[in-house]
C-alpha cells in the first residue's frame, strides 16, 4: 500500500513518449501545441480604424468630406490638410490620417464635417504591428488551445496546427450484477453506471473513449477482454474487480497480460483498492467498483496522466484552499477526499460520503481533502479540487 503522495509521484515520474499530429484549426480546441508559433506578419497588417467615424487630416474642428472607406476596401484615398473621409471599423486609414473621430461626436452639414471636440493625434487608430510584429513569438510548445487561441491562430491565416495527440482510452466495466440501462433486470442486479461517469469525465476535460466493454466476473473472460482492449489504447481504465473477493479477477488478468504493477492500494478513502500498472508505453488504471470511489480516483489520479500524455505543461486539477462553513472531523481513519460544494467562497461537506453514494457528488462541485484524524473548526481552510 502507498500513500496518496507516493501514488501521485509514481504517476508523475512515468517516462512517456509524446505523439504529435496535424489537426484542422476548427478541431484543435483543448489540444496542446507541439511547436513554437511565431507571427508570419504584423498584426494588424496596416493602420486601421478602431471604430465607425471619420478619418481626419490635420487636427481641427471642421473638415471638408472627400470620400468613404469601408472595411476590406483596398483603394487608396489621398487626403489634403483639412479634409476627412467617412470610415468604418477595421478599414485601412488613408496614409496621411492624423486621427479618427467617432461618429457620435460629429455632425455633417452638406459636405462639411463638424467635431464636438478637438481631436488628439493618433486617437482611435490601431497601429500596424500594435498587437504582434512579424516574427514575434505567439505561443510556445505546450500552450493549450482555448477559443481565443483559435481566434488568434485563425487571424494569422493558420489553417492547420501541429499539436500533441491525445491518448486513446478504452474502458472496461466488470461485474455479473451489472445490467445496461434500459434493459430488464432481476433482483440482485443493478444498472451499470460507472462507464457513463468515466466517459462523461473524459468528455468534460476534452478526451474521448475509443472502446467501452462490459465483462462478466470470469477469469478467462476478464483476461481475454483486457488483452483485446490493450490492442487499441494508450490508457486502459477498468472499473471493478480489483479488490480481494472471490470474483475479483482483474489484478491476476493484468499480470497474465504482461502488465507491470506500479502500485496497488492507496491509503485513502474512498478508493483504497486502486491499481496502476504499465505495459510498454501503455498504462492501466483499475478503479474500485463503487461509483463515488471510481470517479474520485479518476479525478485525482487518471486525469493527470491523461493530460501529461497530451503534452500539457501542468497536469491535474489545481488545488485551492477555502474556509469551511462548519466544523468537521475526519473519523474515517484515513486521509479522505470528501464530496463537497463550494459556494460564495466557502466549503460545505455534503451528506452521503459513502463510497457507493453518487448523488451527493452529483450535487457538489468539489473534492475536499482532509488528512487522517484532522479536525477542523468553522472558518478553517480546507484543500479542495474543483471538479465542475
């Protein structure tokens, strides 16, 4: 058995080989860049108007109107001193523009423009290279592409991006008692739910499962199912069958399939019977069968490795500290991840902390961590990982 810290260090210290691929811009959200990116040209490429109004030549309060420039126009207009042109947001300003005055502070009578106030040199003009200069670094390798990143890459004319590939994930659930939702069940059976929690958590953080399989509690079936799953994944997540019962065949089946155990059992609650192993460049997590335990282990242990294999510069959920709304004492005898709700900057430990109880986790938004035999008073700080 290992401690939480030891388990996390073992996962963090795994040597990995990152894979890269080229993806279309519109499919790159949530991926990490596999190369540094520099701007191929100045942004903006030309001086342009920051708003609808009038481009002015000289600084006066009255001008003669001599034309109009819309966004996208390539025509050149030469203004003389004391002249102005109607201009729109994003349009290239004439070469000798002194300033742009917003239309709300102007009036026009016949062909003469009048300003409500004196203009200031350079006002409302976006200067060439004001955001980026040609050759300037935009992003470094490992930058995670968010929506603004995609907008910026698009503005640079980059149609395809070189990114780190995300790991292929397969899911196996085990248990004779499990029935697929929507199917009839008999007394003693339950509807299978862990695969939906795991696949949902994967989607929540931008990952997908490649294959999902349900296996009965049978050694040969378990061994064969694991063998098949390992043929097409980088990470295999197994739910259930990892404890020490007569029908728990996962650990032995992993050994038979050449998976090297890196740790088994973590001194924590929930999720003590957690397994982590490796076969070549493939990784296996065998999670407890209880729903809350399984999902807790995913957030704490599986997610960091998924992100590491995706080239993320920092992996895992960030830990925050919040004051607790009420006194709480850890009576479980082990360091514990507690289902909690963070609201208005304070933490409430929810009822229903049992490993099989998923309702409280569904209503909460955090995992609060409390050490073995720790006792907290109202207002004391408690560590939390926000899960939604």
